[in-house]
C-alpha cells in the first residue's frame, strides 16, 4: 500500500503527468463519443485518420510552442508570434507570386524568385524580427510582454504593407508540399516538427544551453554572477522563437495556398502560450519541458478536432477551450490543490494519523 | 532625493501631453480645416469606448496585473445586449444594468482566480477572452443589428456645445468615468492601496493593507469598465458581432503605456491614459486627413510610438536606478 502511494506521488509529481493526463482525458472522451476516432487507414499510399489529422494540424502550433517554451523558460513571453506568422506568409507569398503564363502553347507557372530563396528569405525576415524582440528584451531591458507587444501591434500592419492589403494566392504547386504534402505516407509537416524538435533537443541536452536557459529563468542575476552570458541566451531564445514562428507561418501559408495579412495566425500567440502552460511549464520561467509543450499543443488541437468530430457546433470551440484551460490551470495551481486537498485531508484526518503512527 | 522621483512620475505625462499637442499642431499646419474644436471633439466621440476601457486597464496595470479579456467582454456585451433587445424585446432600462452586472461578475471571477488561486493574470484573462468570444458565437454567429429606439437615439443625438460644436452622450459617459477614476486613484484609500500593491505587493501585505480585496476589486472594476465600454461601443456600432473589438485590449494597453503607466505597476495617471487614447485618435485623424495612406499605417505609427515611449521609460528608469546606486 505504501509503495503504491509513493509511486502515485512520483507519477503525479512528474512534469509530464498533468499534460499527459489531459491528453488522455481528451482521447478517452473521443474513444467513447467519436466513431472511428482511432482508426488509421491507408488510402492512396497515405495514412488517413483523425489522429493523423490532429498531428498534421497541430504542426504549426507545436513549432510555436517549442519556440515559446525557450522564451518562457528565460522568464519571458513572446506575444508577437501571431503577427510574425502573418509576415512570414506575406514575405513568402509575395516573393513566390506565381503567375500562370502560356509559354509555347502550354501552361507554365512562373515564380518571381526560386522557391528555396523565398523560403530562406521568409525565415531570415522572421528570425530578424525575433532578434529585434531579443534586442529589446536582452539589451534594452524592456519587459518581454511590452517589448513583443510592439511587434504584435506593428506586425499585422507590416504584413498588410507587404501584401498591399490583399490576400495573395499562391498557384505555384511545389510550395503546397510544405503544408499539405506527404512523405512516406506521413504528412510532411510532421517531419519539419520532428527535425526542429530533434535539433533543439540535441542542443539543449548535449550542450550546456538547456542548463543555462533554466538557470537564467530561475535567477538571472545569480546566473550572470556565475558567468553565464545572460543577455546572449535571452537574445537567442527570442530569435529562435521568431524562426519557429516563421516556419509555422510557411506551413500555414502553404496549407491554404494564400497569405492573409489580417487573419493568418490570428490569436495563435495565445494558443502557443496556452500549449506551454498546459505542458506543465511555469510561466515564471525556470525548469521547462519541450515535450510537455508539444503535448500541450496536441491537447489543444485534439480538443478542437474532437469538437468538430462530435458534431457540436464549431462556434462552441472557444467556450470549451476556455473551460478546459480554466480546469487544467486550476489543477496545476498549487494553491488550488492545497485548498481542495486540505479539505479532503481533514476528512480523512484519522487515516493519515494512523499511517504516521505505523511509520 | 524627493525631487527626481517627482520628476520621474510626471515626466512621462508631460512628454505624452506635449506630443499630443505637437501632433495636433502639426496637423493644423499641414491640413486645412484640421485646427478646429470639432476635430478635437471628434476624437472623443470616436474613441469614447477606448477611453472608458483604458481607464479600467490603468487600474489593472497600476497593480502590476494585466487583462487581455476586455475586447472580448466588449464584444460579448454588444452581442448579448443586441440579442436581448432585438430577439427578446427587453427594455434598455433592464439590459444596461444587467450588462454592467455581468461585466462586474466577469471581472470578479477573474480576480478571484488570479488572487486566491495564484494563477497568472495573463492565462486567466486569456481563458476569459476565449470564454467571452465563444459565448458571443453561441448567441449568434451573424451580425445582430440594434434597432431599439433608445440606442438609436443615444447613437445619433448630439449635445450642442458653444461655437457650433457638438458631442455625443458617450463622451459624457467617458468624461464621467475619467473624473471618477481620477478621484478614486488620487483621493481614496483604495487608490493608494492599488499604487502600493503595484510598487511592491509583499510590502503592501506586510503593511497590513487589504491586498487581496483590493486586487479582486480592481479586476471587478475593470470588468465593469469594459462592460460600460461595451455599452458605449454598442451605441457607436449599433450592432452585435462576435468579431467586434478584436485586438482592442492591445489598443487599450498601448494607450495606458503611452500615457506613462509602466507594465511593472506602481505608477500611473488616468490623465496620461486619456492623452494616450487621444494620441491614437490624433494619428487616426491625421491619416484620415492625409487621405492616401491606408489604415494599417495607424497600427505601424502606434507601434512606433509605443516603442519610443517604452524605450524612453526604460532610459528614465535606468537613470533613476543609476542615481540610486551612486547615492
């Protein structure tokens, strides 16, 4: 009996327990209420199914969450990622352009610049924007939420400026592969996420980077005194967040084959922060779990998809999301747990006393 | 020792007011017909809701918190009142108090979550934002027009002022809210406690100030302000729609910050907030008079100003800290 209680403690104290539990609850709900939720079929050489769909659609959010986790770990926050997504799509779309032209009697797509150049340009621009945020936070010493607020407000204006206030449609088909293509039967987006995740995980665990970031989040002054170049790592975290937002922007832009400066990535920053919080990461910085954030992103997308799948009007998504967020945050709030469990403990007071006597 | 502190407190405010008047004068020099009392008053008419909600936000920022649910609350108030007035044929005399009560309740619950469960204000109000926007869509996904005679009258009636100028009732509401907030912040125990919490919550608690009650009350007050702003907004728009006031929370935060209240809390004036809103108004008006620039330039200009002001605040702060360390 003692062992089980101890084991339960260890499991519930693990960082990944609450996010995994949340994911399990959502999946369990679907197991009972959604038909064919767990069925994965092979059609035209691709895997099809609700689960695949969730992973595919969660890809941009997972990328944002990975970038956001590092920023949050340094005790910061980046609320500009939604606008950065819009800029990324706008840059890529305006560079690729893609007009249908008749060359020698056959239809031919003409791009303004080669696709790889457009992609590199979009990622370079977004990384630069991330660096701008990093500069404001790390060098000028502005509060993260305020520093990134500037880009949040300006970003949509900049995106509109790039697209001339129009929704640019991309007709160039190879570009569509990024967001809607399949590699070995699996959505290509998944490979992008895995690549980014693997690279950053390697850097965090095989170098001192992860340790430094955690140290900065826990106490930046102490970190500086122990010789960590604090501002450099904070700067890098924001630049990386900008890069992740850029990749997410490309995926979103490619998936819908258009760039919309007004609506691309609208409110995505909130979903990303939510994913990080759901992943069991404290928004006060310090210890963090990248995997937790990725799971958090999956939880959010699972909720959205299961709402669509159960036939509940999609307008209710936001309400359900709100309630789920409140519940999960309440569960993670230590003071809430103390209040609830203190009541519970009082009722079982005699039981716990007897166990202490035994010990 | 006291002089530099006073300087700091008023420096941002002075810069904001000076900037507003120089922008206004620049407009007067560049464009014919810009320099008139009516153009000035129009800024109030078009931004009355922003003034009301920014006043609430000033309180929240002074205690060092943040509330990003206000835009959604405004949309919910518009939508719910449109629904009650049009579909259920309720009287405005019933709808308006009900909306204010809902706003207060919304703020109260958020405040309780933030203070008693020690949850991050950002996350709590984020959930609140999702909830309010979601409820809008639950009520209706289409635009609901308000045809109620009282609302129509409020929207169109113009109170005549001397020199052939006029204002709307919304401006009167905004001015009353401003005056009340000015009194509460400057001359009541509640206001002083709010400043104390923003300065240092731990110290405020050790001083025996009612920290919890004040924090919850501030969020309640903010909820009430955003509900009132929602009512003013529905006078202005005469409709309810789920995408009303998207991003308004950021406009409000920008106004408050430009008005000299840092997000770290502890300092701030509603007068500054008023001028923060008016600066946004003057930029909108300038772009309107210019004619060829698109509306997204407003966003870029506001972001630029925000950037300048934040860096300025930071520099002043750094100088202050430098002085302290020398002393």
